[in-house]
């Protein structure tokens, strides 16, 4: 059985890079090494552990069972070491280095980007990359340090920090309301043209709750369907129908009179805003700083 003292731990960095990059060439580019050097490290690591870790063919590479076991352990070990180095750097000076953050498109543009700009002013050596998309990013595969998630979490393997919550409000444009008679209660919205977001589980159904604790589900007739919240907002502004939109995305529209809130005592069920990051005992200092910056920004918006 191989012993830890028999293994060059530097090779674990190379091994993890090969797995995450998908090939020796990509790993070599990522690490700044020659491809031959990466290949040599892999051969020697397999010799040190006494088993094949990666099966390579002309078209693809795949992990063996032993390779997957070692990769999972290596990833956890390297992340812990990286966090420790980052903590040391933080204690000795300002935050520095790269941090990659993923966010939904509308929330990223309206809330996350301004918070990150303020953080970067305080830590100018921090290199921030914000990636906005409405799909869920794979934090490990895409080397993302932190992702902002709206609603219930689906990633049980990730750790999370609650940032706050948001509501969705019933709204329509003044032009739409000039051509459609508003019903007396939210239940009557089932007969009105609706702007639906196709990426949520039940896009045609409104789950509403009142200030008095009542709950109501309304089956709607979509007149316009879009796959991003930004497009749904644009359609509502253009008068395509009424919509159930996030409070943070339409605050300025309501204040300017571009949208009108319908049935103000009713709203969508409250949902959480959470930051998730790959499993670790504690977030790295850079990730912790981003979380605190977002919390401060949200508190200032209240």
C-alpha cells in the first residue's frame, strides 16, 4: 500500500488540473508547464500510488475508480491549502487575486455588479469576474468561487450564506391597464393576458400570499413567454400583459410610473437570496469579503 511519504504532493496539483481541464494540453496551459512535463508528472504519480488514475484514448480521458477517489481527496486538500494561503495573505495586507462570481442576469446587473464595484474600490488588487446567466453554473467545473442563487437551493453539496430575501409583485404597464379592465380580485387574473417566465417549474401558475396570511393559486393564460426575467420585464413594460416580477428589478419602474402594482396586498411567496460556494470548513477571505459586501449593499437598499 502506498504511503503519503512516498508521494510527491506537488503532483496532486497537476493531477487536479488534468481532471478539471479535461486534457494534458489544457492542464499544461493552465499551469504554465510543458505538456511533456505534465505527462511525466502523471506517469510518476501513477507509479507512486501504484495504480492507473486516468485512462487515456485518442479521443478522451476518463477517471478510473481509484482516480476519482484520489481526485476528490486532492480537490479538498488543495482547496483547504488555498484558503489557508489566502487567509495568510489577508492578514498581511489587502485582498488580492482573482475571484469568480456567478449570478442570474437581472440580479447580477442590478445588485451584484454595484456591490462588487464598491468592494473593488476598497481592494483594488482584487480581480473580479462576474458571470451572469439564468442557468445554474457548475462551481467546480467552471472554477467559480461564489454563486448567487435566488429561491430554494438544489445543491446540497455546497455551503451557503443567506443574504436576504425578495418578493415578486403583480404589475402591468399603464397602457395595458388602459385597454384591459382589472378584475376585482387576484383570482380574476386567470382571464387576463399574462407574461410568463418559462424557466421556472410552473410558469403559468401564480402562487400568491396576502398580507393577512391568505394563499391563492391562479392558473393563467400566457400571452407572451420568455426564458429570462429581463425579457419578461421588457414585455410587461411594452404592454404584452401583466406579470409577476421581482421587487428588486422593478423598483425604479414603479417609482417612475412605467409599471403599476396590482393588488398591493398580494405578492408571490417570499424567496431567499443566497450565496453558495464549494464545500469547505469556512469560505476563503475573498469569498467572505464578497458575501459581506453583498450583505452591506442589500442593507443599504432597504
